[in-house]
C-alpha cells in the first residue's frame, strides 16, 4: 500500500510540476508504467479465472441435473423390478396351488379341466413376467451404469473446482 501511495503522490507531484525534476520523472514514469502493466496482467488473469469458474459452475449445475435424472431413472427401474418380482412371486404361488389342485383325485372332470386351463394361463403369465424381468434388469443395469458415469463426471468437475480454488487462493507472484 505504501508503494502505491508513493507512486500516486509522485504522479500528482509530477503532474503539477512540484518538486520533481525532469531527470527524476523518467525513472518514476518507467516504474509507474511497469506497475500499470503488472496490474493489467493481474486483472486479465482474474478475468480469465472468473470466466473459467463461471463455466465450471454452469457445467456443474448441468451435471447435477443429469445425475438427478439418472438417479430417478435408476429408482424407477428398481421400483418396477420390485413390483414385477412381487407379482411373479404371486403368480408362482398360484401356479403351485393350481398344480397341487390338478393332482387332487377328488376333482370332477370339469373342475380338473378348469384348473388346467387356469394353470396354462398362469404359466404363460409367469413366462411373460420372466421376459419382462429380464428387460427390467437390463434397464436397471443401464440406469446404474449411467448414474455411475454421471457421478464420475461430477467428480471430475469437483476436481476442476478444487484446482480453480487453489489458483485463486495462491498468493500473487
């Protein structure tokens, strides 16, 4: 601060021609010009860093949205898979019950035929659910992979922010 004060005072005195000779003014002007250049470089450096910070923050916001979307997609896939697993368990329990009923010798022929028809329908439904389960497991796996990628990108952006923070807190050269 004392250096700046001295420079400003010298400039003022030089401007008014008070107490500064022409020989003293040339080195003072050279020193002042060097200071102005350093100040300009510092301002340009801060402006560049500020722009980088804004870009990284913008990317971080977008990345957070993408990660939230990926998380929601994974949650949705897991929920659908859980629902399907519950339904498949019910169908399998019903198939076992119908199989046991079909082996009951006390059934009348029309009851036995009705049980067999229901058993075929439940078996087809179980097969359909197994196909759907495979699809949902693939969707869950894809969603988990996407979320993992988005979390990796978020980590990269956080590392960039850490580096920018280090640059901003580093003492000037």
